[in-house]
């Protein structure tokens, strides 16, 4: 199987090439990514715990799903594809904002991403793909904020970065 390619971008999100995903993380090259947050009618966030065999951030809690766009795929198309692949359901997504972050990991890899953050709504249980997801749960927004402060080491770095900015939007975005 061919290794997944990521889309290399400049700071203005203009595509400048592609590279194998692992190589981009080894070299800390800026690439396009996305993070999906799914909420329910109780204004809880569906969190996923990353699978134990992931090459970075295994068993850490994070947003509903995240990944990388494929060449020719819109941000929304990519988010919808990955949400179905990881969590086993479809829902309409809306893009909220994007930002750039760079975060080194203990294993020598570095995430350097221009991350597009999206939101969707769903009220059922997911059908998780256990190759990608260890577990999942619904968690109230305020409880997530407090838990990140109390237990920062159980969350992915990008989730902690996004959540501070995203938290304020969620308060305005209640169903």
C-alpha cells in the first residue's frame, strides 16, 4: 500500500507540493490538516481516544476526528470522509476557522500544520473503527475545559491548542 501523501502549503494555505505523511512529520514541514468537532443537542463534544498503536499521541483524548486532506479534496469533503472512516457516521460539517501550529513529540516527529477546524452535530452513538479509535465519549464543554486544566497530559497537543480558541465559539454556537 502506498503511504498517504499530505499537501504541503505556505502560510497562506496555498498548495506548494505533496510529501509522504511520515516524512512531513519527520521534517516538520508545514502541511494542510483538519480537525472535526461534533456536538450533540446537550452541547456535549464527542471525544475520541486515539488507538493504542498510533505512531504519535496513542491513547490520548482528542476531538471527534482529525486527519489530512487529499489532493483535490475540499476541507469539508475530507472532514466528512474521515468522520465516516473513523467514527462510522455522516453529518453536515461547517468550517469555522484555521490556524497554524507546530508541536514536537517525544518520538522525534513534529506536527506542523495549517489546521482547518470544522463543526457538526449528531446525537447517536458512533460505530468506531478500532484501527483508528480506542474509545469515545460525550463530554460537556465546561467539563472538557476543566479537565484539560486538571489533566493536560491525557489530551493531544492540537486539541489543547484548538480548545482554548474553540471554547469561546462553542458558547455562541449552541443549538
